[in-house]
C-alpha cells in the first residue's frame, strides 16, 4: 500500500482516504462521495477495511463485529473507489525480533470523556491505527463520519499535534427515515430493539427543540434528567451516558444553549449505539 501511495504521490496524484471497519452502508458511501469530490476524477480514492482489535475492549463485540468483504468490495466498486486496502492483523501488528507491537498513540485531551470513559482503551486503539493507516496510505485528505463526533475530534487533534500532512474532513451523519443514525452495529438489533433504537435521535430532536425555544439556555442537569426518563421508558434501552459540551473543546457545559453539542450512548438490548448533534 505504501509503495503504491508513494508512486502516486511522486506522480503528483492526489490521494483521498476513507478508513472503515467494513460492513459498508450508505453512510460510508457518502464519505466516499465527499472524498471523491475533494480530489476529483484524476485523484485516487482509497478505502481501508480493517476491524482493528486494538480499539475493542475485552468484553466488547470484536469477534461478532459484522463482516461482508464481497458486499463491501461491490459497494466500493459502485462508488468508483480506486483501491480497497484490506490488511490482516498479522500485517498491521506484526511481531518483530524484539516482540509484539509496543508503540501506541494516545490523545489525552478530547479523548478522556464520554466514549473515552466508557471504553478506556478505545481511543488509544483508534489513534494508533489511524496514525498507521495515514503512514501507509499517505493521503492528502481523510474523511470521517460526524456520527463518531468524539473520534473525529480526537483524530483532528492527533493529526495537528503530530504534524500529519493530512486534512481531516468530517461529513454529516446519514440517517434512516425515522432518524436512526446509520451504523454497522444496527445490524445486531432485533425487530423490537430496532423500534426502540430511535430513542437516540428522538432525544436529540427533543432537546434541540427545547433549547431553540429558550434563548437564555436550559440547565444541562434538567435536560439530562429528561432524556434519561425518555430512555428509561423504553424497556429494552438503558442509558450509558449523555453529555452537553462545547464542540470545539469538548469541555462540558452547565447551561445548554444554541451551538452546544449533545452526545449520548444508549444500550438497546446488548447493542451500544451512539449519536450526537449540534443543537
Ligand atoms: O470509525 C471507524 O470505522 C474506525 O474507528 C476507524 C476510524 C476506521 C479506525 O479503526
């Protein structure tokens, strides 16, 4: 991959990159479209498919994470992707003479709250694999989804802090008609769970409406209590976290106004779903 990327770069070809864990859906397709628009028809669009073990906790869904390489390749081909990079774990984390992989990238400011506190080793795994992929794919621009708001913020910070010459673009969340954000993990939901999963986007809309009506803002504690009641009313759903914060710094706010970012994580059955919005 790196040899190919170097050859393209030497020839002056622009490279756009969409890193994924596969099981691709229209959310990923929209990232590919955005990436293609940036580098144009003469540029190269690279999509990586790699379920990165380092970003899963020991009790998480690594072994059952959905996979469909033929379907993914077909979607990439329809989207005009030039290169699908599908490394194995033996290639991404190969042991060498000294031992197993022992270098990690740790972003310590925007990664610590929310996903970072619920999934303590998650962002270390994400930052490490994204840094490695940047060094292999050598993109000028990389496109990430806004559904993983905190991930995008952590990657932006890592890219700036470590001087990667890569532009980070964040593309909007794509939703089902009822509001559920597209995610490969939606595949885990039973029919009943799927109907209750809409509570995440309903909570975002409800809070956005409430905040838009109140110029002086609403206490975060009151909104958190309201959303927690909403989630508790769905028998299959349980709240993991809900947070209100400044979208630039990810610092929590006490009073929620227009322009505050809201994020939440909810278990629906055993499946943990996340969503967020700029209110
Ligand atoms: O968002 C994802 O699919 C993954 O976290 C990423 C960025 C591909 C890193 O494994």
